[in-house]
C-alpha cells in the first residue's frame, strides 16, 4: 500500500467525545455522512493525538473533505482496520492541527492494545 491518502467527502453527522487513555494516547471520532442520496454511508474517522483539535469546532451538517489514511493491524489472531484523519478541507480552506509532525502524510498508527484500554476487546 502506498503512503497516498484517500479523501472522504460529505457532511458532519457527529463528533464523538474525546477519549483519553492511561498511556497518554487520545483520540476523537468524526462521523461523516457521504453525499450519496440513495445509499449514504456513515464513515467514522479517528483523529489521534494533536489531530483531535482539527474537529473540535465542527458543526453537524457542515460540508467538508477529510484526508485520511487507511490503517490495519493484527492483534491476537484478529485483524482490524481503521480510518485515520490528518487533514480537513472546510469551505475550500485547509485545516491543520496546531503542531504538525514531520511525517504528516503517514502518522503513526495507534496500536490495537492502546485502543483496547477501555476494556473492550474490539477497538471500534
């Protein structure tokens, strides 16, 4: 898989509360409703660490394009996939987190173990 990102276009359906874990890891999920009138999709996109600030002020129904990376991993013989956001385009304007890491297009994926710290065996 290349390091190229994918884009998801639609409107804000929900911004879920910030989750913090004992390890210091934080994440927040943005749910985008795609613009397909007949079969709209509700795509949950994880924003991790400093990227959580990108979605703090979003409003339901707001149109946007999210730039995302697809992530996958294996944990105890099970396989998981996630969609991680790293940039937003809102009304044609690019939104970035306060501090951008050097490897912007390829942020470090969260491990399944970190995601499972909430007591749930499934990280989604």
